C-alpha cells in the first residue's frame, strides 16, 4: 500500500495556464443562433463563467467526482444550440488547468480534428483530458461517430502519455458519460 503524503502543488506559472476572459467563451456563446439565451443573458452567463474559471477552478481544484464534472459541463454547454466540442485539461492529480472550446459546428454535427486536440493538449502541458460536447437535439445518447472519435483521440493521446478520462455528451439538462458506460 502506498502511504506517500501528497502536498498541495502550487499553481502553475502563468506561461502554462491562460487566464479566462470573456473571449474564451465568445465563439460558442455569441455566434448568431448558437444559444437560446438573449444578448443580456449571454453577457451575464459569460461573466459568471469567467468568474467560475478564474476564482474557483484555476485555484487547482479537482473534479473529485463525476457528478461535479457533470454539473460543470451542464453549466458550460447545456444551453448551446449547436454542436460544440471542448476539452478540459487536468494535471496528473486531475486538478483543473484550463478549458477550451475547440470546434463549433452546426445543429447536427461538428468536425473534430485530432491534430488540433493534440496541439492544445501540448500547449497546456496536460497529463489528462476530459472531452465534452453538445448534442443540441436534446438527446444525449452517444452516436457511433462519438464513440469512434473518442477511441481515435484516446489512442493518439496515449502515444504522448496523456490519458482521456472521460467524454461527456451534454444535451440541455441530460448528460451521458462514456467512461461511466465503459466506453473509455
């Protein structure tokens, strides 16, 4: 049994951690037709997300349970009306480093490019990632394409010793974890 004492690791230097700004959320939140929210509501939600990321998550908090991650994912993605694919970057102890929305699609699909995923993972020096995307249809069931991209990304990142911890699909208030279904 390992009885090693784990000390709190200091926050990474700012060169490896980007501070959240409203710009981080602009692509998915502010595109015409991307959300069911009014402009005023979008402004409030954007400010709330920036505060959440800067005040809570960047203090190296851990997604200590699947339910915590699911609640965060629902807040981030639940109101979007287009397919959006993002990554949550974590260190080896599963502490939050950053979040990035990488691909925005249409009502029924988004092109996900593994090369761009790898670029972002290396930029944040992440030990692991959690993939997340929207099914604006309101049906959170993973498609065959969802399962295929999950496996492709998992295999690609394994080559550089980065783990895929989960891939969650958000459909309004429904959320499905591929890890909980044994697909990761």
